[in-house]
C-alpha cells in the first residue's frame, strides 16, 4: 500500500524555532519540506558567517583544561592579521583553522572541507569554498558555501548555494 504521508520537514535549530518572524500570528504557518530545507540552509549560512566573523580571545585556555578547547571560550577564529597569504604554510593553517572551528561549533555540518582559491597579486579578497554534509533526515545532503574574506576589513561573507541567498 502506498504511503500518503508527505515528506517530513527538517527540524530547524532551537534558536530558529524560538524566533518568531511574525508576532501577529499565533502560530507559524505550515511550510513544505522544500521550504524547511531552504530555511535550514539559510540558517546554517548565517550561523557560519557569525562564527567566522567572531574573534576568539587571545589568551589560550589553561593547560589541562581540555574541555575548554571545545567551549564558547574559543568560539570563533583567532586574529589572522599576522598571517601572510603569500606563505603556503600560513594558507594551510588558515584552512585548518576554518575547518576546525566549523567542525567544533557547527554540528549540522559534517565532513567539513575548506579550500582556498588561488590568489592573484594585488587581491583584496581571499575566496574559500566550504563543503560538507548537511545533517538532516532522511539523508544528509552535500552543500557548498562560497566564502569571501575581505582583507581590508577582515570580514567574512558566506554565500549559499542556489537554494539560499
């Protein structure tokens, strides 16, 4: 017998569920699965942008406090102004820092891979691709975010795939 159940919607983050977009409504209107997936991707994009634009404290956690290394104390990225983008080791370190921060603080994304695009002399932007598997039921979905670091301001801009902004 064929199932008449529509595909289930994906569950948004707790913060997104608690945030009310229209206070005049007693409840949010129902959305389709496609709409809920778009909302999840947009939320992930926004949260990645917040993560990458947050600078962690410069003081490292005390020795022996291993749990602190995965806590809000180290949320965000360190200051990268001392890194040289012409240095391959620094480029690798930046990619590792991005992958590490995303892997620790973004549980909706797994198998994270960050790739830096080749730089041209005089570039004022560094472009990255953030790839991973978006965790959702019934199966994870591969997702890619094009990310730009504005060197003059130190600001990251995360752009989603075609289904997000």
